[in-house]
């Protein structure tokens, strides 16, 4: 069983990284939707790999989570408070969003932001701007995930930033690539070709299943990917949330049948971003995920931005190890 944390300021110190390895961490994820590999290089060279060697984990995993076709809000000079019922502009003169959203959205459609924490309804659309009403409000921060509900927006498999980051991957010891929003076999073939050209043919591809297209083409994706990642954040945006548990169970069963390893990620211990102890529901979720056959578990905001990164990793490992005794 592998236990992954996500790199962020709370775990950027050597003493914290040492404690994460002591707690059972076997690898770390770098989320390239919020940074670049070159910016993370000093931290990886001076903190992560020395801590791994000190812990006797020279073969620890380093996972790059690419930008891929994921859609995100652009950079904001400061957080924007969205209030229910207010009208806001997306695009020219308003909140920066990808051009593909502006061209695809139509009146009546809804936009989910930050894994559904915020919800907008499109009132009027034009090629360069959308007028939206806030259905579910809250603080809007830069680079938060963005989804046009019910519509698959056409985007490239790899962005220019992805290609730049992949060119540096070999120098920094990258072992795995998390490929976001995999839609079909073709996305993986494109990434694999790129890795081969860069001399990274031994790097594992972890295909993130987080939209309807990925679900519809799961069998062919399993044939090409080294590992499946059940990414429940955006997956829960692309389907009704109450259907997510059954879909997670189905993906897990199909992976077991094909003997394809899978990783479970998103909100495993979400409450521990703010609290030192998880909810009962969270530990039950982890336990059941292991019983369903997960080969790895990944923390995201719990270690990237949370107040209790080491405690969260300890709860993750202890709960999973307890579940393993029941298998």
C-alpha cells in the first residue's frame, strides 16, 4: 500500500517532511495546476529527497499531477466574495476564465467552481464574456477548478506548460505522472509518446477518472494506463453527487477484475485541513476504500494547505493498515 501526500507550504520544512516519512508516507504529489516544476525543484532537491534518503526510502515516489485539459479560474489580484443572487461577469472586464468556457457556455447552464463549493448560472453569453448569477456563494480564489456542468469542453491533452514540466521531470527523479481528465485511450497514447521521446519510458502513468468521458471509456483506459486514479473531486462535479459512491464501487470492482491497481483521492480527510482529528465518516471512507482494493491513497489539501499535515498522514496510514488486517 502506498500513501501519498501533496506538496505545499505546510510540509515544505525538513522536520515536517521527516515526520511524514516516519508516519508512513511513500511518495509525494506535485500539483502543477498551482505551480511549476522549476519552482519546486529547490524544495525537492533540498528537502524531499534528503528526507527520503534519511528515512531509507530512496525509491520513494515523486508524482507530477499535470494541468492537462483541466479548466481553472485565472489569477485574481485578491479573493472575490461571491454572494448568492449577485450577478458577476466572467471574461472581459470580469473574472478571468479560459476562452473555451466562454465559447461553450450557453444561458441556463451552470458553472461549478472549486469542486462544487461555488455554483453559477449563466444568464447571458457572448464570445468574450458571460453574465452569471451566483447560485451558491463564498470566497473565490485564483486557480480554482472550473466545470461547465453537462458539457464536455474541447481542450488539448497536454498544455505548453505540461510539456515544459515534463522536460525537467527526469532530472528531478519523477516516477509517476498523474494525467488529469483522461477521456480515452488517445490521451494516454499522446502522453506515453511524449514520455518516450523524453527518455521517460519507465515513468508510470496514473490515469485520473474524473469525467463522464473517462467513465465511458474506462476499459480502454485501463488497457493503456499503469494505474487508475479515482479522482472524486471533479468526478463528483460531472455526475450527480449521490451517484458517486456507486460509481467509485464500480470502478474499483472493474480494476480488481482486471488486476489494475488504483489510487483513491480527494477529501479522504478533508476536515483535517482545519481540525486535528478526522470525522468518523472519513475514517470509514478510507477503511472501505482499502477493502475495495485500493493500492494507494492520496491526501491533497490536507497536506498542501492544511493545519495538521503530519496528523492527517498518520490517520490515513493507521486506518488503512487496520483495514488491511481485515482482508
